[in-house]
């Protein structure tokens, strides 16, 4: 049930992809106003106060906490109404 990734790999791939895109585009770097990066799922990345990651990132499909999530959902706490559909993956 573990699903982790090394954030350093993200940076390495982003740098490589940006370099390839710039080389292939024919656009001068000084003509680029900005670049945006997005993701399609949630990931938890623990960082220190300087933004340095402390461990590998936990991906959405990591199910180590399924038992705890199930027990929490069974509490019927009213706050749970504000956090999505309540479906647990596990």
C-alpha cells in the first residue's frame, strides 16, 4: 500500500522538460513571461521551514492510513461534512 516519489526526481524532470521545450520551440528565453506547473491529484510533501523536503512524497494512492481513515469516518463528526464525499480507498 505504499506509494511514494522522490521530489528531487520531479525537479530533475521539470528542468529537462523545460530545456527540451525551449530548444524545440524556437522561442527566446527572454520572450517567456512565465511558466506554470500543475498536477492532477493530491500529494503530501512534508517540508521544513525553508521548503526543503524531509522525506519522499506520499502519493494519492498510498493507503497506509486506510484503517485510521475508516475509524475517523465512523465517528460521524459533523466536521466530516466539509471534506469531500467521504469515500475511503483501501
